[in-house]
């Protein structure tokens, strides 16, 4: 059953009217209402505000890590643990086959329902998660395998236990390892790209972003709480922070936008996975001829130019 966002209420009303017309055997009226709802959906998503895009990026039915990997890859073999403390369920990774290539896939797992969201800590990684990511990147480097990361997190976990185990250091080391890789690395911001918890898996040769994803140093609510001491001003903060894919592309923070199906990725997982697969394959094809030194130099050049123009 479709879950509608607050700004989609007019569309929900039209769909309810359509369903009522169908139950009353009014096929003609139902078709008219469906067409009207379809047009309104297209128009609405063509002019979303940054705050509305944030809501879409957080939609509970948006394709998450497990669904994306299942659709994109064959023979995914997850690897657990950081070989130091334990296994973090918020960050998942392992070997997989993608488009005829053996790759390493790493990403944030938010979960699909209440139980799995609690299990995965809502995609908020702890130090052992980032150290697990480093271990997997080491393996990728050793065996010459491209790395694909799927970023979807409100940020790294800010709890006392995470800080006690070196959260900041783990994030810094993961970012450093991304930058030093001698194999192609592609990062995709698939939902929320929040703070250093996202950057630690997104310092790649190519940074892609789904059309309605968001990427920022802090959540709009967190920014509003700091600037205005009022989280209700999150829409103002979202506008000011330039967190949308279009803003990030214009500012040179990402390389490419992957456009979503009509009404967002949550309405058609299959089509979204198909579009993302084509984009990833094209980027991997373009990077495959570069040497390890060229890959590192290109990565360094991209990140050093951010903010210069």
C-alpha cells in the first residue's frame, strides 16, 4: 500500500476517489481521475522544494541497500566484522558480481521495517562499521576489484559508545582509505548523505546522486536548531544549505545525477535499479583504463577543486 508524504495529500485524495469510482463500477470516471492524479504527480515532483526532497529521500519505501544490491548484483557475499571489536549492522559490505565484473560493494543499511531499522541502527554507523569498510577496501585494493558504495545515512552514530571507540578517527581513516585506493571507486548517494558518516564512504572517483537524494554536512533539523534554536525552521535550513542533487552538481560536489522514475524511486524500484545499473556500468567502463596512480590523482584533483569556483 502506497504511503503518501504530507505534500502528496492532493494526489492521495485523487487516488482514493479513483478507487471509490472503481468500486462503483465507474471505469470512465476512474480513468479520468487516474489521469488527473498522474499529471498532478508529474507537476508536483517537477517543482519540489529542498525540504520536500528531503522527505522523499527519507521515504520508508525508498529502495535501500539490500534491495539495491539484490537488483544490481549477482552472488553478493557479505563479509562481517572489523577484526578489532565486532560487526556493525549499519554498514554492510562484501564481494559481488556487477555487469560481468567482480566488485566490492559497501553501503549503509537503514532497514525496511521497525525491527530491521532497529537492527541496523537506522543506517548510522559506529567505528567498527567504518573499520569494516576499510578492511573491505583493503581487500579490493589487494585483488584489483572496483569499489561501489551506496550511501544512505543521516550521519554516523553520535552515541557515547561510538565516541569512546574512536568514531572521529574511524571516519577519518575511512575517508583516507577511499582517497588512497588504487582501484576505481564509485559512490552513489541513494537517499540521505549526512555529514562525515557519508563522506567516509563517498570520497570516490565518481560521486553519483539520485535525483531526489540529499547531501549535506548536517540535517536540516540540526542546522535549524543551531542557527535559529528552532527545528521547525528545517525547511528554511534545507533551502539555505543547497542540499539537492541539482545544487550539488552545480557546486561541483558530485559528478552526475541519476534521474528517478515518475514520483520518486519509492514508486518503482525496478526502474530505478535499471537506471542506476546503466549509470554505474558507464562510469566503471570509463575508469577501467586508468592506472592506480591516475585514479588517485584524479580523485585528489576532484576534491581539491570543490569550493574554488
